[in-house]
C-alpha cells in the first residue's frame, strides 16, 4: 500500500482512492474545520453537499440533545409510530407538490435510489431503466448499473440487464425511451461531471417523452436539493416535477439519511403482491436522524440562507477571475471551477488545502475543482476564501 494512505494501512479498510486528504480534524464549527494543531480551514465543500447549514448549527444541536433525552432507536422501521419520522414526512409533503406526498426513509443516497428502482419495478412491472452518461447515483450493485462511466462499473459486470445510458442534453437520444422503459433516472444538474446544467429545456423534453411512453421520471436530488440552487429543490428551478424524488446527504443535517418520495398511489405499489414489502430497512426513519432532518428543513425554510444564494454565487463568480480559470460552471452553490488541466487542478487542490481551503475535484471531471460551501457562509468569508484561492493560483501561475 502507498504511503499516501497511512490511516488505511492496518485495521481500517481503504475507503478512498486518489490522494486522500488525510487531515485529522479535532473540531468543526460553522464553515470552519480545525485540525489537531488548531489550524483553521474553510470548508468550501460541505462534506460534498452534506453540511448545508455548516457544522454544528445551534438549532440542529439543540434538537439532537432533546432527542437524546427521549430515545435514540426503538424498533425496526414501521413497527412503532415514531413522531419524528411522521413529522418529517408531513413537513416534506407540505414543502413538495401534491404528487410528491409520500416519503419512504432509508439510510443513504444509494439506498434511496435502490428503493426508488424497486418501487418502479413493482409499479410498472417493467425493468428497463434509462440513465445518463456522466452520471453517478451510488456505489451499490443496482446504482452501479446506472452509472454513466463504463470503466468505473466494468469490474462488476454482469450488472442489472436492460440498463441504457444516453447523452445528457442530447434530445435526439430521447427516442431510446420507449414503451418498454420502466423509468428514466437523472440529476437535474449533473454533479459528478462538474455541474453540467440542463440546456434548451432538456428536462422538459425528458418529462414529455416519459409522459408519452408511460415511463416514470426519477430525479436524484441527493446533491442538488436543500437550497443549493437558490430553491429548496432544484426541480423548482426548472419547473419540471418528477414522479419520484430521491434525497439524502444534506437532508440529515450531518446524520445519515435517504428518502424516496412519490405519490401515495405509486408508493402503494411497494405492497404489490410482495410477501414482506417492497423495501425494508432496520434503521430507516431513525428518530434521531428524522428529528435532525426536521430541524434542518425548519432552519433552511425560516432563515434567509436560500434567498441569498444567488447573490453569494455571483460574488464567487465576480471574485474568481484569474488567467488560470477557464470557466465556472453550475449555479448557486453548486459551482465547478474549470482550470482546464488535470495536473494543474491536482496541484491546486494539494496547495490550497494547506493554505486553509477545503475543496476537491470531481469524480468524472479532474480538471475542475468544486465550490459547494455551507449555505451559511457570509460575504466576508467568501471574499477571504477567494483571496486564498487567487493567491494559490498566482503561485501556480508563477511556477
Ligand atoms: C448524485 C448522487 N447520487 C447518489 C449518491 C449516493 O449517495 P450515498 O453515498 O449516500 O450512497 C451520491 C453520493 O455522492 C450522489 O452524489
């Protein structure tokens, strides 16, 4: 094993590849991380779109502490009535369109997608799934079947049959969606490839083709939801409503959760002649996590963070002007800064972290680095962060 991974040498399995950051963090508060020497880092990646409220938001901590005084875990999902779980489902229903009224809670993004795919099978009795090149929907067997990059999934073949990947933003390929298609799954903005925006009403065109053929449309909003686009959900930005919505990451306010959400009618298909139920999950709907998710939604909904995202995003764009920056893609706080070159991007990330900024490149795009800060970042903190980024780019430019 390479010396790059000292933490993974002995008892801990290797859990990441590339050049693991390997920082040992003692404490995290707001947008800052502190290492064991007290050095401060600005978190511009939010644990990859998880900590949308930053670290240890006081209202989230308060709810966790209250819940710890009541109970942590009671019984496998669904056997008891857990108020926190019921309230979270009610809250989501109140925030979502009528056709997304019914939530099934699970533990992760991958499991949310798995659950959604199983629901589709039970509801439509079909199993052809269309996903998109350049997409990532998780790391389990079923989600790997959807993956849009062959080399990442090839070692696991054979995977699920009848899975097809078509090109994002290419309406000519939408003819692949036909009456055999059970569902189309996509992110409204492709995150793993570097924040690729839908162009020329592409989402409307996918929606229309699904309606023509009877295929269900699943939106994976595991990264894009909870305020990053300047709306609570990215689909609101584009005015296209999916049949099934998958959430995870930021919904748990830092604790693990996933959810697949649909209409009551579609969700009832989980009971479609199945001897148990279409999906089961020991920790699904965990009361502590659901209480935290409720607090997260409450803070996001009642405070001004989401309204300020567009202006703060523009501030990043105004400040991040440099000869090494080719382009900035994405929207809101889903930004990808294109340095045009893999080597420079790797060097940049390696230099900027010791300079006090946490960022990273993308799974399928190693010539860009990401800007996914907590929504709570202030204008002053954005200015300070951009000054460090520009100084680091200057250093690279002078080499
Ligand atoms: C868009 C998207 N979908 C699904 C997943 C899988 O989520 P998890 O890692 O919680 O299983 C991820 C994780 O990065 C993701 O970014």
